[in-house]
């Protein structure tokens, strides 16, 4: 079980892509090591089972934050997948790339090769998106299927009418050059089942003789000798062993796992490592710093109308048909990820891109992660896309089995509260538009009595949570303080890279799964010495077209 050319640590979104692409070279032996089990859990594959999968302890790490002072001392759940496919096996399946300007910012910060035109070919390479066949912004024939929900809930037409009445613009393609507006969103779903990178990339590659996939094996550290990564130490079935690499080790543990592994391996803040008895291999203080995540609040409604997703006595016959429909044809509401309409809007018209994402849920919010909504209702979440608050991931122990300390310091920067406050008021106007009159909805959160700015801010602090897009803890940059360079090589350690959301210099303005796939695609080319594809031949980015926040 030794003598690999490449060892990929973590079979999550990035790791599955990277292992599959590296193993395309028949001259390379590739090992992919995953702490969790294979992706056999039924709730992984049923799109509507997302809430159950996200909090299932058998396939997740069960992380939560340190108490957050600005959120009334609450610990915020941070679900991360511990299973083949990683967090891509438990996420909401939303496909979005962020704003094109996000990647222009990455390049402007000195990250050569990461501009929008340079990363777009990697997005296209990974994608099978038949809805946009022929578009210069999309691909057909790639491994990962991207599609619209076949029969979205009727409430999606209602929210479209409401947003249109407020002068917001309807757009078809959120991953084209212009992201501002509202519309149905696409997801990573194939034939009514979740499409993770484990199903799209890894499974077709697992028949290759040069690819070894090891599950239920905890990586306890990177073996570093004379400033070079030579392999990884693992524990499985109560035994410890070392896997060795001839060429490179690449960490794909995500925004929590990758900095934790670097620190366990002696790469991080020297004083903090010495305090835990960890020999320092390289002093790199930014490991675990710059943690960012998207914080969200919501407006929640209940209604007696039964059009929304959900079960009740009146809809039991419909519920039986929904189950039968899915079992027979993988169609119907169970083939949906529930969150079918989204919007990217500016809460301040002077901004050069949307600062808020609105996510419409045509279903009542469950107080527990029961897989099917109980009763009827609808909700709108407002997501802060570009938080200024920064946090940390640090070791709680030198034992790899101990969860790291996750402290995102949410709302520690006072500026972050105002966009969420404006977003709550915008969402109330959307759900209060005449298009919703026939539902006679009742606002249950924040509730009619919560009206003043102070009351709404208190509501945000009491109830907000992240939407599980952590990033930035192994920041890519051209400066000496960054953790990885633009080739994703760890500074100060040879033959060691990181490829996942932890390398983001700045959080993108949208869901992070697709950008992580892009990072892994690009990393594979760099590791194999393949030339980057030519920059995409697309028009210049349009000037900012700020829509007035109503």
C-alpha cells in the first residue's frame, strides 16, 4: 500500500475531482484517502432528503463553532461531510459560481492565472449543462450534470410575480456574465438523484488500476522530512500506517480539515504548535486564519394553502403519490432540492455587484431536520455574500481525532449587520407583495411585532446561522504571509499543495461547490504539468447595473 505518485487527502468535492483527473494519466499511481464511509446512505441520493443528510452523524463531522459573542453566545452548527463526496454529498446541490468580478479580484491581488477568463474554461470542462448548450459560458459532455428542477413548486411562479412587481429583473442564467436578478436556479442533480463529485467524477474512475480509494481511514498528519512532504500517516481499524508518495501530497480537507492537518503536521503558528507539543516544521502563522462564511437570516410564513411542499392530513393522498412517483420514476417533489428560486440583489445601489442572495423555500421550515416539511408555508432567506468578519480554525489538541476550534467571529465587524437588516426588509416586501395575497400567509418569524431596526437586529443575532460555505483558511496569495501560492503549493514545504475552499483569497458571492470543482480541475492540470487552457473568449464584463433596492 505504498509507493504512490500522488496522495489526495479527503474524498470531498475537490478530492474526488482531483483523484479522478490525476488517475487519467496511466503512468501515475494515485491514492485517495477518506475518513468516512462510502456514500451508500439513502438520504444522500434523494434530493429532498438534504436536511436529513446534512445532520446525519454517520456521514458528518458534527462540527459547531465556538460561542459567538455577536450572536448572543450561541454555538452555530457547521455541518461538513465525512463520506465519499464530502460536503458535496450533504449540501443543497445548488450550482452557482459567484460573480465574475470575484475572480477578477483574486487575480488583481496577485494570483496569476485566476482571472475570470482563465478560470471559466475549468468551470466549462466539468459541466454537462444541456439547458445552455452552445453558450460560451457553459459546457456539455462534462462529468457533472447541472440542470433545472423538472417541475418546480407552483409557489415559484408567485415569488417571480412578487419580485417582478418590485422591479427586480428576471434572468435565466446566474452563471453567465450578469448575476443580478431573480429566477429558477440550477442544481447538481441527475435523473432525480444527487450528483456529487463522487458520483460524477470518482465512480467512473474507480475501475482504473492506478487509482486506490481508501475509506474509513483518518489521516493524522502529513509526513514531512527535510522540508518535503513524503506521505501521510493514517489510522484505520485500530492500526497506524504510513502511505508514501513519490511526487506530491495534496490536502482536500476543506476549510476546517486542511488547516487542521497542516497544524497537526507542524505547519502553522510556531508558538501555538509548541504549546501543544507539536514539533514545528515550518512557521506559517496564516494557517487557519481568514475564516469566512456566508451568514443568513430568514422571514418565515405559514399558510393554510396546501400548494407548498409539506405533509398534512389534507395532503396524505398526495404524499402517497409523491413517494410512489419517486420510487417508480425518480420524479416529483422528492427529486427536488426544495430551494428552487433564488435572487442576487444589491442592498445598496452604489455597489458593483450583488451583496445579498435571496433563497426562496416553497415549504415551511421544520424545527428539526425531519426530511419532509410538516404543515405548509414558505420562507425567504437572506444571505450576506461578502462578510467583512474574519475568524480562525485552530487546534484544540494534538490528537487528530479531536475536532478543531472553529471561531468564525460572525458579525464581529459591525458593517456586516446592515446588509442583513436591509435584506430582511426587502424579503418582507417580497413576501408581502399582492401576488401572495391569496395564500393569506402569517409571518411567524421574525413576526409582526418585530419591526424597528433594533428589534430586527436582535432577531438576526438570536436566529441567524451560516449557509455552510466556509473558506479562506489556507489563503492563496502572492504575498509571503499567504499559505499557498497561485500554484496552490504550501509555502515552505516542498511537494505539498492544498486544493479546496480554504485557498479562496476572498469568499465568492454565491454557493461554493462549483468553485471548488474548478479549483480541483485547475490543480490537476498544474500537478500533471499540463498547460492551462486558453482564456475563454467572452466579452468584457458589463458595467455595474445597480438596481434600486425597493
